[in-house]
């Protein structure tokens, strides 16, 4: 029986050209597609049809602490859309690479969908950034 290992230091989250760091104590990031790949229609006679959904979008949530320098990178990327007057100035690339195995998520057209909520307390607090992905590519091979 093989012994499998997982090392969170081998997970890279790269937004634009910056490698993110300063993650929360129990989570780095989460990715999921927004919709199912097919829509199923069941006929009254029992026949089943499926329609492939052509539009593929996804959501990436990056879990940082408020002390992370990566918050400044994401804030800058978000600000480009507010200040540039250009509709795509805030569009960037994303790569999530798990070097424990060969898993990755990549996408060329991404943008900040939602900035984190802000809370201050007696210890470092979470900052969850939600990023929209247009036509993301997922390769999941396990560790």
C-alpha cells in the first residue's frame, strides 16, 4: 500500500503575475464551475435528452488573512476596472497549480467579482476574494 502525502506549500495560486501568499489557517482557495455541463430533459415517455451548455464560467475564492500583502495586489487589479475607463483593464489570468500531483486550474479571462468583507478583531481576520473565471480549464488528477 502506498503512502500519499500532501504539502500545502506545494500549492501555487498565481493571479496575473503575482503568486499569492498569506492564506487563512485552514484554507488556501476554492474553485468550482458555476453550472452543470449538461441540462437534462426527461420526456413523459421515459426518453432522456441532454443539452451541452456551451458557456462555461467558474468561481474562485481566495482565502487570505488581512495581514497578507496579496490583498494589495488584488485591490490594485480591482481598481483598474474602476479608474481606467477601459472595460477590460481589470481582466487578468489565474493559475492554481498543485505540485503534490498534477492538478491545476487555469484561465485567461478573470476578474474580481466580489471584494472581501472587512472585520477587525483581536487577531488576524479573513479576507475572501471572489474571482469570476470565463472558460476555466480544470485538470484534477489527485495526489
